[in-house]
C-alpha cells in the first residue's frame, strides 16, 4: 500500500508541475487538457491492442515451437520490456495516424 501511495504521490506532483510549466511558461491553454486526456486514452487503448497482439503472436510462436519438438518457455513472454515496446509501437502508430488527419 505504501509503495502505491508513493508512486501516486510522485506522479501527482510531476503532473501538477507539468501543468504549471505548460500553462505559465509554455502558454498552453488549460481547456486543451481535456483533449490531451482523451488522446492519452486513445494511446493507452492502442498500446493495449499492441500488447495483446504481441502476446498472442508470441504464444502462438511458443506453441508452434513446442509442436515441432523444441521446448520454449511461455515465461519468455513475461518480460517487462514487452509492454514498453508495445507502448512505443502505439506512439509510432498514433503519430503516423495523426499525420493522415493533419493533411
């Protein structure tokens, strides 16, 4: 519980600081924050889709290898780097998609 509280406190403080810097120093409009939150939700959803697909394809690869007689552990997919890569995939995809709507 303390661990969670610490993480929430730290991220809350950096979020408040980012809002203050964004509005005061960078001149970002406060009413644009809601639109930014919707964009974050879209990005999070895209990241979840990529993570699900990565896990599904990884599991299929593990089962295929096992079917061919090579033991591969499913635990290889339990790597903290896979969600990070999935988020990067989502960021790239959403930036690419935003180029289409900007034209």
